[in-house]
């Protein structure tokens, strides 16, 4: 994995690199329980300080497997987090969802609740 790290703080260059490794990044992030949900929470609003600390902790662990994720741990790197979310957002693009997540979402959609009178 050869990456020109001098381009990482250029928005378009970073987005291109993240898009190139999108499937690998999704696989690694999906391997961490609740990290994807925590990241996507940023699309609806901001994160609390505690949530940013959790994200940073997860990225330290994931950075050992994928060095490209270490850019988010550099000083000011969390400012770039919306770029990662934009690349990983499955609602905008047709990105494959792991089979186990597909099954759990189908089950949750099929639930019906009885109205209390």
C-alpha cells in the first residue's frame, strides 16, 4: 500500500485515496461493533466529546491494520472525519452491506408494534 502522505490534507486527494480503499476501510470499520453507527451519527449532528474519544480510540486500533486511517489521529485530523463519512455513506451509493447486517435490518423492518388503546 503506497500512499503519498503529502496529499492527505488536500480534500480531493484524500477523498480519492479513501474511495480507492473504500471496501477495505468498510470491512475494517464493520469489524468494530457500533463504530459505523457512531460515525454516521455525525451526519445528523455533531459528536459529543466522549463520542470523539471513542472514535479516536477505535481509529488507533484500526490504524495498526490500515495506516491510511492514522491521518484522522494527527493534530486536526478529526476535522477531516466528514470526508471519511462522505466516502463511506451507503445511503448515497450502492455499496454492498455485509450479509449479517442485511439479515438483521430485514428482521428489524418486519417488526410491528401493537397499538395500545
